[in-house]
C-alpha cells in the first residue's frame, strides 16, 4: 500500500512543506496525461499553467520545480546585470535563496528592514531608489512577500505600493509563496492581492499541499522570458505533468481548507501562550504560523524534548516556529500542548 499520510504518531509542524500528497492527488498523478514539457506539449502542465494564470488574474503562468527558482526566474526576467531590486532584509528571496539574484543575475539587492506588519516603509523605498547616474545601480524592481512570516499584508498597503512603484517606474514582484493563506485571512479573492503586481510566485508545495512545485504568474512577455531562464537554470522538466497533476488538485481547492489551518494555529497559539515559558505575540498569529520566544528554557533543549515525544518543530535563536497544515488535525492541538507541558517540566 502506498503511504499517503505522515508516519503515525509523528506530528510534524516544522513547516507546511511537510504535507504528504492526499490519495486524490496520488490518483490524479497516476492518471495524468503527459507529454514532453520542454517541447511544450505536456497537456497537464499546460492545464495547470492555464488554471494558475486565470486564478491569479494574469495572462500566463510557468510551472517550476520550486519557489526559489520561481522567484529567481522572476528577478532575472525583470532585472538585468547592474540593476537593483528593493527587498526586505528577512525576505526569502534575499535571505534564504543563496543570493541567487546576485550570483546568477548580477542583480544588486537593496535590503530594507520589514515593519512589524510585514510591509516595507514606502517612504524608505522611495528614498533608496537611485538616481539615473553612473555612480549607481539602476533600481528596477520592488519585491514584497505575502504572507510575511505568517502576516497578511493589508490590501490598502498593496495599492499604495503599486502607486509608489508606478511613480518611481519600478516593477513590482510578489513572493506569494503563501498568497492563498493571505487571501483566506483577508477574506478576499486572491486576485485582490495579485492584481497589484507585475509578477506573482505561488508555492503549490506549502499550505496547498502539493508534493512539489511553484507557479510564476505574469504577463505573456514576462513569462516568455522566465521560460528561457527556467531552461537555463535546469528547471525545464519532461513528463512533469505527473507532478503538475498534484498541483492542479492543490490549487483548484483555492486554499479553502486553509481556514482550518488558521483556526488550529490560533487555538494552538492561545493554548501555548498560557505557559510562563512562552512569549507569543498573538496579534501576529494571523494565518498558519506561530512564532514563540522561550523565556527560560533553551530552544535546542525544547526542540529535542519535543522530538523525543514525536513532535517535530523548528527553532532558531530564542524562537520556536510552529506551522499548521492539512496533515495537522484539530485533535493535535491538545497533543502538542501536552508535549510542551512535559518538555517544560524537564
Ligand atoms: C518556501 C518559500 C519560498 C521558496 O520555496 P521553495 O519551494 O522552498 O524553494 C519562497 N518564499 C517564501 C516566503 C517561502 O516561504
């Protein structure tokens, strides 16, 4: 029998990337009609790209192996050698993608601190747009992230960011790895977010639950350029309809099940915040992510004690990260809380 769920007794909330494909997804993968996507004739990939473009309200979309490659294809398509992009100091594209834009694109990043709500201060953005002068890199692109550490950016902020970008003649890219979590949180169609951006990268492999893949959405021209970069980066695959089929199942759900993940995160955060050892800012638990500082116990100790009880969590510095997802059930809230109680009592 194929394994369709997490190994029993293990609760893995390190990330929402850990979900196992559902039996519906596996069936769709088994049944997928495929071609050779490098020749552009894999019907399942084409269908996924059409669905994604339509849902995000863009002309075209490109299926890529990862969110990292999706963001990189976007940056390489928007910017050339010697151009600059403005980005958050802790943004995934800047911090967690190996410096790909600089290494492979000779694109200079201009990082700025995020404000507590996950936005970038637009006055600061405007201030660091460089004049047209040989001393400076050419500022071309503003890159935002949504959700940013689980926070959904306010819709009116997105409109202001678009206006600022237009005024400064910048393009606007969204690392929308978790854009569906943001749309569910805000109670709006995902196009209310995507419409402000020239390009949007969406992870199928996070909360949406697909095993692999991301889609980059944008104008036909931009996606044409991105397709060329994808080939160069080694991301053009062959019978990739097999994995795209799971992506279709994932994205077609429109992230509706994410409500449940957000509710579970809320309940878990509230119950963990009762512990003296935990310091959780509940106002930033907006979607499926919980960040909690530990007051008295060390992070590695707690991570290990939780692991010994079959609960996998992430920790860095003095902070724990817990992420709910479709393989985490409402009943797991109590199990995880009880495991923390034991971890804290040594
Ligand atoms: C996960 C993630 C990515 C990259 O996705 P991978 O598929 O892991 O390469 C990009 N941006 C954000 C905000 C992410 O959380």
